């Protein structure tokens, strides 16, 4: 469901935003790198009896090099290059890696259909009422500058296309920019900086189950951060993110971003179809700060990811039933995911049962979605011969704005006060780079207005990484 229309907002912060972006372009680009002669000699001196191990080590080294060429700085993971469809077919990635270039093509596709209401509806009111499909395709290219110890600097370019059979499931975009940024770490990766055109869905929040894009998103109605202007794919906006990495997994990530249009995601695309515009009508400065603890699983301890954040947007939003507009918008959120069990052999420590929960908040006088609560449980490695499959169970409750409900009642229109969703899904790794998800969702009040009967959606997701 799209957020309500609002009129053009004020343009304060314009000069500050431009100065911020111009300053980012003055960052150093780095130097070219060369392979050490000592490394070549060490390989030449290796005994012939170690040939088999040498082959394994060489394969491991080349894929580790490929993974270093993936986009850096995101809290949500893309699959390793070893787990892609093309991997190093024809030596293509090896040839590009010689020049510091990395490439990944990804395709994320979803469909839903309500089997409890098979009669076609006009107009369509909710996802799945008619067969509903959406697809997102992205080409991601990176260029790594010369490394300095463990630190890294990288240029990132993303081009994407998005389609949806029902507009509120969008936005729809033909060919547009999804990333154009410079990434740099400092002081042995204690500090991470990304500046340029960014898409912050992968940088904050952690809305992907299991922390990876292969697992798909959590609750489909967890839209509050994007309702208040945070960028998500396929959208990008000028901004920068600065992350501090402390001890024992502690981090603090701070970002400034040009807000998405207060008219919503599709209005942003309509005003900025190619994604290169520095400003769009009504968009002003957005600030986000997230603090958390993120420790990956190991043979000796479970994974844990706790995070909480605040979003402040200085764009003006129309308020329900009020003649004046707001002086901004804001959201608060908190989430946690904890691994409960480790696999017996500890060979793949990410396997096991996990539990998680999320809470999101936004003011109800200017936002249709005002509260979001979610509880989830999932298992990675469902069977011994299915080490990458994932079973997930999610329950969510979304509270609609009372102000919006009052405004609709005054016009003689019915509305719901909340939406509740129960979802069970199974994601299977069909082969390297191909993940198929199937699920069923029971939804109470699938749309804000008009009030409608409960639905039973069958869902299908196909994620492919090349």
C-alpha cells in the first residue's frame, strides 16, 4: 500500500546537502597494486607432493580474492562468489580480478496469490488478491584500488530494473542507478566510510532473514523505515554512511541521506527515472543512526545481532485531517537475532536454530503504518543433506494510524485498525546461486481500507545470483 499523497515540501538543507556531497568527491582514490614476487617464488618452491593441497589452496585463494571484490560496507550479505551460477566460468572473473574489477548480477523475483478468494478483483486492493508478481534485476560492478594492509578502498556502481504487476508492490523502474559510491576503510577497518548515491536497505536494519539476501525479507509489512524516507532498492539517493567498529562486535553506524520523496517510492521514480537527480520535489535531509552488536557464528560461539536505531527526516509530510503539514518525520526501531544452537560437528557453524524479534515506530498523525511488531524463528541447515536450506516461521502485527482511520470515518469509509500476518516458508538451495522459497501466509485485514476478509496467500520467491 502506498503512503498518502502530500504537497511539495520546503527546500531548506539544499546548500548543506550539496556541500556534503561535494566534499565527498575530494576523497583520495588510491593507487594501483602489483603482486609480490615473494608470493610467486613461494608457490614455485612448493614440493610436488603438495600438488593436491596446492590446488585446493589456489582455489580458496582465488575465491577469497573474488569475495573481496564484492560490494563492501553492507550489514546484509550477498552470497560468496563460490555460491553463484557463473562462479569463474571461462576464467572471466579471474581476468577481471587481475584489474581489480568485480561483477555480480542478481535477480530477485516474488509472486503471491490468495487461494481463499479466487474471484478476480477490480481494482486490486492487496498483494495476492489477483496473481501478483514483482521482479528486481541488478548489475553490480566494483573496482578495488590498491590495498593498504587490511584496509580497503572501492568504487561501486549498480544499475537496476524493477517491475511489478500491481503498482503498490513497486516501485516500477526501467533502467536506473542503484549505487554510485566510494567505499573506504581506515585504521585496520576500525572505520568504514561510504559516500555517493547509496541504497540503505542493505546498510541498516537487517530486514533479510538470516542476514543474507538469499533468505528473503522478513515481514512484508515492515515498511515503516521506508515510509519515512530511507532508501531501498531499486532507489538510490545522495548521502554517506560512517561506521565505527569496536570490540566484541560492537558498532555504531551514522548516515546522512537525501530523503526519498514524501509522496512515496513511485513518485520518487517518476520524478527521477534514471536515479541521477540530486534533489526530487519535497525531499530534504534524512539522518539515521544505528548502534548494535554483531558477531558471526564460529565453532565456539553462536551468532548474535542486536541493533537499534533512529531516523529523523526534515521533509514535510501532510498530516491526516490537518490543514498544515508536519515539520518532518521520524521512526524508531529495534531488532535482535540470536542463534540458539550450533551444529554437532561445528563444520558449518551458521547452521542451527535462531530466534528474533523487531519493533518499529512512527508518528500516527502523518504515517499510515505506525507500529510494527514481529517475532520469528528459523533454522538454517534443515537436514543433513540440505546444509543451506532454511525453514522460517514469522508472526507480525502492524498497527494502522488512528488519525487516518478518523479521517476515513469522517468521509464515510470503513478502515481496519491493524493487520496481522502468520507466515511459514521454506527456502531451498536448488544449486549454487539459485534459491527457491515457497510459503503460506494467513493475513487478517490485508488492507487498511476498505475492511476485507482474511486471506490465505501462497507465496513463491526465486533469487538468482550470477
